């Protein structure tokens, strides 16, 4: 078994349900691993490259046969989304924490205007009227 055979076996998941790669499957007389190894040998004997062999198996069994998902299309979104969600959540927590820790702004100081003097004079006059 040459290095290319081993590389391809490591890149494919055994379909017997063990969850291991074809190369690491430890089932004696595995009904999936042994035929896959033979198919890999045949593909390599036809002069196919690693990418062509993996593409062949992905076409035959679907992307589930690949031990590492591709980083194109929806799979790229599936890889990026958890990291983006953690980043956004962290930013929201930092923003809320800073906002909650900031003291409330003091109300603006009220400056007396001309109407205040008039109201005070009228209030004083009415109080005088009720007192006297």
C-alpha cells in the first residue's frame, strides 16, 4: 500500500457505521472498508489523482463519505456561522456591560428665565392675599 492509498483511505469515512476512516476501521471482515480499499486501489491503478478519487467517492456516496467536509457552498456557511455567532454575542455583551456601567447623565441645570420672576411675583401676591 503506497502513501497515496493511505492518504485517500484517511480522507474517507468507513460506511459500516463505526465512525472511523477507511484506513482506521478495525472491524474484521468489514463489509464496507474492504470493498472501499479495493475501489481506491482500482481508481489509483487507472492513474486518477487524489482529488479525482475523492470526487468519485463523493459522487457515489455523497459528501458524508468524506472524513472532512468541504469548505464550499453551504458547508462554508456551516463552518463560519458558529464563529460569527460567538463574535456577535461577545460584542453585544461588551456593549451592554459598558452601557450598564456608565453613570446616568445628570439632568441639565435649569437656568431661570424671565417667566420665572413673573411666576414668583404672582405666587407671592396670592399667598399674601390668603394670609391677610
